[in-house]
C-alpha cells in the first residue's frame, strides 16, 4: 500500500488529475454521500492513507469517515510526530 509521509490531503482539483485512476474512479461511484469531485478526492486521500483533509468546505466532507477535516488555518494543529 502506498503511504503519504505527511498524512495530509489538500482539497484541490489539481490533485484529482494527478492521482486519479480507473480504480479510484470506480470506488468514488460507489459513494452516495457527496458530489463526484468530493468523492474522488476522498477515495484518493484514503488510497494514500491520509489522516487529514484540508479544505475551506468542511461541511462538504463531514460525512466521510476515517479522516479529519480541518480548515487551512488549523493546519498548525496537526501533530508533526
């Protein structure tokens, strides 16, 4: 399994194009929570074992499990260990 040393996923459309693949796209179609873009971002963040999701739209990601959603100003709260 691939890992992400920082355990952070940033909400940005650029990452969708860079990290999305057929398997991720298929998994995001199985999620009935949010819109397609949010689902793709969540699936990719889980694929890379991210623990945090940084976004200005916390409410859009509140239904996703196994990941903490933080505002950009809260990024300093992340434990660096």
